[in-house]
């Protein structure tokens, strides 16, 4: 078996409570694995990858920490990419993912990952690095509209 230190799993309403549980800049990694896709457009506001929530994730992550995203829904993956790539606090990681044990774990070890594997469906993932504050260039509000 493995020995882990300072590891926890928390089941809660992330959209409302996450920043109340942890200190700013305290997390090395955040995993968002197979979230509810909320297919209907009127429910897209319930998705847990949005500009506002990415801002909260960036607030909680240490500089250079990683945000892992995985889904089996291509349209949701495209949503994740659009939101994360338009957020000034993150940049996509493209190198070294094959050797990252966390990528392997979220693809092959999570219960949902195993279920998707059994069904023969595809899995779509991306990893983003939380930029250090000095590298963040804040966009003008007009860039969002």
C-alpha cells in the first residue's frame, strides 16, 4: 500500500463552500473528475468550471500548482478548455503528462474512469498550471463582453 500525508477528500457544494475550507495558496492540486455535464443551456451556470470558480481555484492553489480536469463528454471538455484557457490565472500544461501519475490515476483508477473504460467511451482531460501572481496579466472587463 501507499502512505499519504496531508490528503483529504471533501464532498460538499464547491460552488458555495470551497473557499471557506482552505487557506489561500494552500493547495498543490485540484482534481475535477467527471463532473455533472448539465447538458441544458439553462443549467450551464451549475457547471463547476466557470470563470468565477476558476478564480476561486486559483485563489486556493499555490503558484505553479496544478488543476486537473477530466470528463467523458466531449462538449463539456470543450467547455473546460474554453473557460480555463480564457482565464488569466492558468496556462495549459502539455509536456510531461504521460509521466504524471495523477493523470494516470484520474484516467484509470477513479471509479468513474473505470466505468467509462468498461463502457468503451472516450475520456478527455486537460491539466492547467496556476500562474504565479507576477505572471498574471489581468484582462480589462471589456475583453469579456
